[in-house]
């Protein structure tokens, strides 16, 4: 018996990074899976990797039609759904407000919020009756950026703050039948998180920040000294998505390698060891 035996889980944004790692872990834990992804190439690689046992849906979380088609495919194949994990997101390139042309602020916020916030709200709406029928779980993806500055620019950090509030409100509205929680990661190795078209950064990725330098700095700052892989986040998501979680709703769990849990006393000594790019 494994943690997710008898569970049917939809993971949105599962073509790379966190969502893909969660999918691999959930399959090992015995879950039946549906995967929603909007990138053509990633849809193909998902079908190659997971084969016919998994329902792979080519769709966009911003589209009601796509989500309803995904729902139809899940009902046709499995007849039920016990959890939805939201893992999609886009970044904002970490551009400071001062450096964003004034006439692009509006489109930047619309673009980032459409994927990072509205995509989760719409998904929750489309699947809530299936989750309700199974007394299921909704697990969203927040970020350390919802807890402290400098995890991105205004659009990304505000969108992740909104995810945290969405969890508060949805958990209240959907109790007692549906548990709603989120995980707030910090660093994720092998992420392909892309930038916004509103700033012409759609072809740039967060990982374009020199990967080794970023990892070294993160591991220097974080007390646990380790940049987790997507798969390492799997067990935390699995618990929150499982029936074993009878104790938590409305929580956003900060999974930050301890990086926010430090004061300044030892900073002077630490700075002398800081890795340089
Ligand atoms: N990378 C990090 O360091 C980090 C840190 C904290 C939080 N996060 C969050 O983790 C989540 C996953 O990020 P990641 O780093 O794995 O990035 P990623 O780009 O590797 O994975 C996100 C996936 O979502 C897909 N996607 C994007 N928009 C979509 C849409 N409209 N419809 C369907 N699929 C869509 C992408 O194609 C991609 O496959 C995001 O919510 C991100 O904000 C990432």
C-alpha cells in the first residue's frame, strides 16, 4: 500500500520542472494521473514518458473550454478525481518597477496574473464538483516570494501573494469537504520558468540566471545548503493531496530550505564566504 493508492490526481503545468517532478513522484506513490500542459513539445515528451496509463491533455489553464475538455477526459477515463495539484506559473523576469515602461505595467500584470492566479481560480471552479464528490484536495503552488521581497518583481510577487489569499478563501468556502493548501517553494533545480511576453522576455527563463552561480548563492544562504530537485518536493505535495491529510486546510507551507529563518547576527562572518558569480 502506497500513499496515493486509489487516488486520481490532475496536475496542471506538468510539462517540466516542479509539475513534472510531482507527476513522477505521484506515479511512484500509486496515483492514477491526468496531466494538463500547454506547450506542444512538452505534451509530446509527457506522452512518450508516461504512455497510455496517464491522461495527457494539451490545454491552457486560462481557457474554460480546455479545462472542461480535460474534465470530460478525466471522467471518461477514471470516473472520478480525488485531487488537483496546480503547478503552472510564469515569472516576471525580476524587472524592477522603475525599469518597466509605464505603458507595459498593465499588460505585464494581466499576463502574469492570468496564469499564476486566474488559472488556479478557474481550475478550482471547473473541478470542484468532482473534488467535492470524493472529499478531495486542492494543492496550489505559491512561492517564497509571497513571504518576502526579492523573489521576483512586482507582478510575480503580487501574484504569489494572491495565491496565498486564494488558499485562505477557498479553504474556507470549500470546507468541510475539500481541503485546500499550497506549497511555497524557494529554489527548484531544473526549472524552465519562463518570462513574460509583456516585457519581451517570453524566450528567457529564470534558469538563464547562471545556474551554477544561483545554486551556489542559494546553498550559501539557505541553512539546509541544498537546492532541491522537483522530485524532492513530491512527498510534501503527495501528503497534502492524499487522504492522509486529515489535519490541515488553508495553509501555505513554506518549503524554503530555512532561508527566511535567519537573523543578522552571523551575517558578517557569512559574507566573507559568499560565492561570487
Ligand atoms: N523555479 C523556482 O525557483 C520556483 C520557486 C518558487 C515557486 N515556483 C513556482 O513553481 C511552479 C512551477 O514552476 P517551475 O519552476 O517548475 O517552472 P516550469 O516552467 O519548469 O514549469 C511550469 C509548467 O507550467 C506550464 N504552463 C505555463 N503556463 C501554462 C498555462 N497557461 N497552461 C498550462 N500550462 C502552463 C509550462 O509550460 C511548464 O511546463 C510555478 O508556479 C512557479 O511560480 C518556482
